[in-house]
C-alpha cells in the first residue's frame, strides 16, 4: 500500500528501524530473522517500483560493534538491498568528537568494502549530538560545531550517500532530558545554533565536491578544500584549539578570499604582509581559529593556480 501510494514521489525505503535494538537484538538468530524480513520486503517493493532504493539496516552503535552489521553482510544482505543504513551515535562514547566519529566511519566503510568486495553505499538515517544539561550532553554552541565538522568530514568519504540529523525539532522543553534536546530547533520551533550552522553549509554539503586536504605541518589544522559551482571553499579548524589558536595563510598571489559568516554577508580576508622569497612574491594573512570551522571562499580554481600553505601560529605569534 505504501509503495503504491507514494510511487513516483519517494525514492528510498528503509526496512524497519533499529531491529537490533527493538524487536530483536545483535545475535545471530536476530540477524537471520531481520534478513528474512528484508528479503520479503525488497521483493514486494521492487515488483511495484523497480526504480526505488531499498535500504537495510538502521543499525544502532551496539549492533555495529557487536556484529549485527557484520552478520547481515556475511549472509548476503546486499542481494536484497541497495544500500546499508546506520545510526552511528557517539555522544556517550569516551571519544565523542566529530573527528573520532570520522575515524570510526572510515573503519566501517573499509570493513563493508572488504566483506562485499566493492564499495558499499551507506546512509546515516540518524545521527546527532544532544544539547542538554546532563550525561552525554553538550551545549547548544558545541552541538552546532559538531554538526558542522561532521558534515564537512562526511564529504571526504564518498561511500556516505546521505545523513539525516536526528531531529528537526526538540521533543520537549526539559533542558536536562536527553531525548528532548537533539533538535535543530527548540520545542517551540525557534532555531538553535545548529540550525544556523546547517543553513550555512547546506548548499556546500548538498552540491559541493570534495577536492582534498591542504597539507599542514604535524596535522595541526584541518584544511579541507571543496568546489561549489563557481567557488572554491576552504574549511579550516584546529585539531587542538589550545595548541593552535591561530594560523597564517601564505600564498604566491594576492587572491580574493572571503570569510563566510554564520549569518550576513561574506567579508574579505585582509592580507597583512607581502614579501619576496626565492624570487617569488608571497602574501600572508592571519586568522584566529575556533572549534567552529571557518569557511573561506575564492573564485573557482583560484586555489589550483597558486601555491598556498597553512601554518599554525601559537599564542606567542611564532609560526610552526
């Protein structure tokens, strides 16, 4: 009934939600039962609308770590599904930063490819950090920072085909209740910092292309390069804010770089010095970093045609 009703309007169907946490568990018997369900649902959906994607999994962190995902893969779930979906929350883990999450996701992607013998498309149909006062919670500002870094890092992993932030609206008004505070908006639909952060990067995440990472000495700064239509965009944030609060950008040409604020209009980056080195004119600009990535924009392919380096500048001002 559902597939017939939405034929031509819905592109993807996910089979069940967190089977490994709800009606089943992470055991082999539970995986067998879920696989039988997926097999029947996949066949029924494809008979009605062969063009849609059938997604299997919706697996919790426990199911990922305790083998439910591996059992499904080894039993041939991809013979009855077009993609895998995961709910890879880490907000209660000891390593709970977006960079920790990205390392884990790369390990998952590599394991899926090894088991399948090919890259496996993955949808993250739930993911978030809750902004509440209590265990596993972060502040509303940190929630926005984590969201931004997560989405930017996800663009570096081609097997991740989509992310659904859980959720749009807070489920309730209690600032101490975890389940009330995952939203991009509060329970009265007032935008939280995370909403504004996603608004700022949404077009880049949706339409942009990841180009690569600029080399930074000792990997002190994340410097991701993207292309969005007629723009090159750099996303910059420190690996350790205390160890690298400032950076110096050096280029072989004085190109036009603009900072993209959370709201309002882009502002030009001010070049502070110019000097000659090894028969080349070099130009420098200093930037203060924070846990919220700074976005810099330039005209498309401008960064390909020049030499550009990023150096960490500790608080005493010397570069390293």
